[in-house]
């Protein structure tokens, strides 16, 4: 469960987020939508403990994350959050399988069998030992989703996960999210895509740093 | 996974790392030469100085003879007493020297003897004395009232070539004297301390073998020169490594941000970069040792006329120093890597 109260994030004189308050229930699919530069990614960064707010309160899984040190935020993120990025960031010199195992390694201990299963889960069993440069955009995004899922996080945060994909791959990725949602995971997606907006349980609309929902 | 991350990361950048590895190799070569010369050549020179024989001559303090030379000092590794006197041979006054000739030969290893050392009724003329008297090996010679046979001819290249050497017993009988007129002393260690000790014991002492000191001075100077070169080359290696690591951190800031976003702690990140730097240090240090060994062999032969030997501790120290230099050079770049904000990943920067 995610509860934000009066979240403010300022960069120097710019206020990226103004008094944002919202709640995302456990197992809910929430879409954060809004125009470019409205503060969507800032909000996602705060939920994912990649950044800390200037003021306000943010409870994630019952923990007040605004009070955590940088080291504690890293640990919290490792144990509770799965991240999927728009640009499917992967370590270029590691294979698909190794890119999944790296998340296991940072979390606790790597398990190749489990990592293979995660890739099978996203339909990537035929590309286990391929480097990112040998994979299509859709395939890379599926590897990233497998990586985000490998440590069984309670919350999955995705920033424009289908932003760089064609229609077929977009559907394949959305199917995976639907499956995860049906398994009871909390999903928060930043998106411009109105079709994704329709799938979720909730839309958090942001405009000029202000949340409306 | 740690090893896989480090090795794969090094493998993809191997061409760019080559310059740093070569720089470390040069530094390691200097360190190896320095250590080999310091340890091995110094040790060998010690042995050589011993082989130069005596480095002190002890003379009687009062009177003409040293009756019993019984100085005991840790640094005195050997001594030979000589009894010098003149005796008439074929109506000519010839210089004689009596000594324990086996010990004298050990003390003066450059003595070249054609034939054999003399026994009780034998003598060993120096090459000049033999010419003067027309002596050959096996010739008889009457000295005083005693008859001797020439056992060999001695060639020393010194004034000793003008003397005839005989056993101490024979010398005492012919000269009718006992004791020594001169004692050659071989010292290994602080020569000045031994001189003070002997003077306190009532002897007159003279230093010989200035060669030893000049060779030691040359060694010290060579060592200083190599130390300076090693210092500058190591500094240059360190700077090259530093710039390689800074470039690596800058190039990989996305990768670092991603790893941090995935939950990689600062300690683990620092360990990865340290391992990469350490691997570069070792990759330069190991071949550097062999290059250094060749260099020190060259210096040893060209300057000191000595072959250097392989010392395992030099190898271990060289590789350790190389790894340490690499690790220290990467500390600042690692600090920079740690400070990378994982937010840049989501921003797509």
C-alpha cells in the first residue's frame, strides 16, 4: 500500500511536485498520467526511493520512506520494488540471463534456475544467452520485466514501459503486466498512453506538479 | 556473479585498458629492478667484497712483532699472520714471507699458483723473485743452512711477486724470530667499528681495499637513480590509471546508475571497481616483473659485472605494489562512481 501526503519536490527554484496526496491500495494497478514535464517521473522516483522529497510524507508498505537514509533507501528498493524503464536499461556486456541474475545478486544470492524461469515467464526462453544488442526492443523490455520480478517485489514501478515498442510488443508487455496484476502485485505505471490508462484500476493525473485523481 | 561482472567489464574494454596496463608494467619493471639490485646485487657484492680478501692490515702497536693475534670481533671473518724478513740467497738479499699459506691463498683469492703450495721443505717464490734467481718448479734452493725445493711459482700482480713464501715454521727457523710482522684481516660489516676495536687492543691498523667502498658508492648511486626513475614511472602509471578509471566511470555512469537503481550498495560498487583496478595492476605487474628482471640483469652485467638471481619475494612484492598503486589510483574515481545518482536512469540521461 502506498500513501502520499502533501509531497513536495523542489529542484532549486523549480517546484516539480506540489502537495501531492494520493493512496494506492495493495494489488491495485495505478497509472500516473499527464503531459511531459508535469512531474510524473519525479513522483515515480519518490515512490521507488530513488529520490527523496523536499517535504511531505510517503508510506510504502507501511514504512515512512522519507525518513530513510540513502543506504536504507537502497535496501528498501532492493527488497520491495521492481523497476521497469522506458529505455530498457541493461548492462550491455551481460547476457539476458546475466542481466536478470544481477538483480538477484544485488538482492541476495543468484540462482540461475530461477532466473531462467523468470525469463521463460516473459517468453524469453529462446534468448537466454543473447546480449542486449542482439535483442529487439520488445525482447529487451521483457528481460527488464523478468529482472524487475525476479526478487518477488510487492510493488512494480514502470516508467513508460511500452513507450519504445511497436504495437505487437506493446501488447505482449501489457499482457505480462495483466498477468502480474492478476497475481496480486501492486503496479504503478507512468504513461502517456490512454489505452494503458483504461486498463488500470486508478489514474493519478498530474499537471504542473499538481496531482488530481 | 562478482567475478563475472568484473571480468566481462574488463574484457569489453581491454583495448582501452592496454595503455594503463603498459604504464603499470613499466612501473613494475622499475620496482623489480630496484628491489633486485637492492637485495641481490648488494648481497652478491657482500660476497664479492669477502672474496677481495683482507680489507684491513694490522701492525704491531709496540715492538716489532705481534706474538699472538687473537682479536675476537663479530665482524672479523678471517685473519692471516705474516712474518716478513730478509735472507741471503745466492749472495743476494731476498724478501721472505712466512705464513699459513693455505689460509693466505683463501684470503687472497687472486693469487695464481703454478705448481703447488709449499710443504715443510718447500718454498713458493713470487714470479719476480723466481726470475731474479732463475728458479723453476722442482729446483733446489739453499736458504741459510736449510735446503728447499721450489713447489710452485706465485703470480699476484702485486709487490708479493718479489717475495719467496714459505711456511710459518720454516720462516721462524730461518729468521730466528717468532710472531708476525703483519696480519691481514678480513672484515664483513662496520669496518670503522673494527678499526676502533683493534686500536683499543693496542694494534696499529691500516685500511686497504678502497675498491669495496667505491663499488658500494656506485651501487648506492645506481640505487638512488633507479629509485627516482621508479618513483616517476610509478607516478605516471598512477596518473594513467587514474584517468582510465575516471573515463571508465564517466562512460559507465548509466550502468552504475542502473546497478544502484537495482539495489547495488556503495560497498559492492566500490569492490567491483577496486577489483577491476587490482586486475589491471596484476596484469601490468606480472609482465613488469619479468621486464624488470631483464633490466636488472642488464644493469648487473653492464655496471657491476654480476648475474642477478631470481628472488620469489621480489615477484610477490612487485605484484603487490602494482595492485596497490592501481587501487590507490582508483580511489577518487570510485568516489565519483559512488556519488552517481540512480535517478539519472529514470530521467533517461
